C-alpha cells in the first residue's frame, strides 16, 4: 500500500525554507519558496517551517517572511511554523498567520549572547512577551510557541553542554509559558547515546507532550543515526531539510539539517510511515536547482535515484 494511504506514524517537519535558506549567500526568490512549499505539501509534508522574522539587515533572504507565511496559510492542511528570535518577531509571525512560532534560546549562555545578544533572563523575558502576544490571538487559531533549545548537544564556543543545563533552561521556558521545548543540535555534534539520554531525561522530567521533537544537523554525517536514536527514544517529530540544505556557520562546507528525503526513505524502509510520496519529494529538488543554481544540493537518495533503491528489504507496515 502506498505510504500516502497509511496513517503516518511520525511527522516530518520540513525546515529548509527557514534553517536551510537563512545561512546561504544566495537568496531564493519568493516565487520559488511558494512553489517549494506547495510542492512539499503535495508530496505529503504536513508541517513546514517557512521563514524567520529577523531583521532584513541580518538575513536579507527573509525579507518576504510575512508574504511566505500568508501563502503557506492558503495550503490546505498545512501547519505553518516560523522562527522568531524575539517578541517583536513573534508578533509579526502571528500577525501574518503562523500557527506556531519557534523561538531559539541557546542552552550555552555564551552562544545565546553571540546569537541573539541576550542573557537567559532577557531571552525568557522575550518569551513572556511573546506569550502575551500569543494569548491575544483569536482562540480558533490555536497559535503555539515552541522554544528551540539551541546548542543542547554541545556548543561551538563553550564546548560540552551539561544535560542538567538543558533541563534547567527547559523548566524555565515551560514555566514562562512555552507550549513545548525542542533540544536542537545546532552545530551537529551530538551522538546517538547522548540523544537517547537527552530524551529519556526530558520525557521523564516534563512528559512527552511538552517536548516538541528533534532537530539535528548533519555536520559530521551523524544526522540520520541521531534521528533514528530519537525515534527509538520515542520521538515522533523530526526537523529535516530538503537536499540537506543549509550548513553550519562554524563548519564551512558542511551539510545542513538531516536530509528530508534520506530520512523519509530509511523510515519507510523500516516500516515507519511518513505519509510522504518519495518521488514527489525528490522532484521538489528541481525547484531548488532552478532557484539556487550556485548552491550545492546534498542527499544520498537523489544520487542513486529512487528506482534502484527498492531493496526488497522493506519492513511490512506494522506500526
Ligand atoms: Zn538548525
């Protein structure tokens, strides 16, 4: 039975239009972004992080954020998420119609100062203000705020990040009104043992409903391994990026988020239904190839092609 006819066991969240694009030198024109979002949704993606509401001077490629959110809201059944580093950005995101706003706060204080120029206390104040904005939304919108716990698995500035620090910041964010927290491997340094330990602790401390999902970067080629470790730990939502788009500001040339099509392929082979049509998903790469001719597209599945990947080893859908 095609995956599209089976109730998906997990959610793949395409974050390429935000995390993938924001680090690139090239700017993807708005028309390509909307084509990508529509094509990804048609391939079966049900949630897309479409942009970030950041100052245009900092990320010129996100100048069309409000237009992109407004477009995404016209796609039936699609949950539209946007990133905002502060309450002002969250207000703009909710005003444009975002279902969910993701706000990054780095567990490493040094990274938080470098990334958003705020202490933890100042970032939590921004969160409280964003919660006030959200509370002013019409109830029917069910708007949510999720905190991305950046550098949860390690920091490019401070080095190792203790699990206790992740739990402390998670508790503060939830107490300040965040709906959920998601540990993010911002620099792609985590490993599967650490991933299992992280989720076991977060689930035990706060319950599964307060933990948003997973966010891994593939900087050292360990993204799929970490995502599968998260799956085994009970995680049901996975941030990924088409063609592994993006990168790491601290590792020039490194690939970006876990590649969407590679993760979908292995999950489906394992009998974990995603609801995504792989052929249609792979075709979305053409939009990036046309719109970002200077950029390198990653991904193993695209290299071998879909026709030659049918190993016969696919596990019958059992979950
Ligand atoms: Zn990221």
